[in-house]
C-alpha cells in the first residue's frame, strides 16, 4: 500500500504531478480485490451519474459496468482517504501503453485533489510496468475532465464519434512519461 501523509496545504510530488491538497491527512492506495466489486460499482455510480446526467443526460458505461473481471485481472485500484475508500482507478493494459479507463471520486470528496492523485497513481504504475505512455478519453462536453487532464500534462491527440451516442464525440489524450 502506498501512503502519503501531507500536512495542511502541502505540495506533494507524485511523479511529475504537483498535488496541492488542503487539510488532507492521509491518502493511500490499494489494489481492489473480489470482495470490493460492490464498493467499486457503487463508488463509480456515485461519481459518474450526477456529473454525466447534468451535462450529457445519460449514464456513462463506467456507472453501470460489472467490474468483477477487471478486479480479478488486477486492473482496479482504490484511493483511501483516512482509511475510507473514496476513489477508483481502472486501467487497461495494452502492449505499448496503459489506458486509464476510469477515474471516479466520491462526490463528497471531489475538489480535494483526489482526481489528480488517482492520475498520479496511474503514472506511477505505468513506470513500474515499464510503459512509457498513458492514454485516456472523455466526452467532449465534460469540460472539467478536459481541463483536469490538460492541467496534469496530458495532450489532446484527437477526437472521434462516440460509439453509442449519435452526435457525441470522445476526446483522446496521451501523456508520455
């Protein structure tokens, strides 16, 4: 388990991210296990549904997905705030890059830097796996996501039609590490 113990308004170096968190006492990460399937699903749903329904008007796939196989394949991590699970990182391993399929932060903990911390964890895992590129994508209408990814060093590499929502587009991002 990786643990960070910042003090008030401390800047912590996570790979090449500077993570500024106010009043954060302890954040740690652990790999999800099969007992966490419901927890991962619930956290994902709580994070995605309010954000996407208010902008897109539909629930995205990560809000309704069964995470069992991803957890068994050891591709899901939990972020713990003072020991309580508050975030989820879901990865997909590819031969030449690591795809960030999903990051989700419980709404009661959003705005505290946990999204950046989850992206930092993905970067750390990519280095451990000796993968030089991280990729992710988001709906073009999710402006907060677009801004966050640019803020932490991802570069927009293209856009494509959404596979199941006519008239919607996905924006692809990459970060070389």
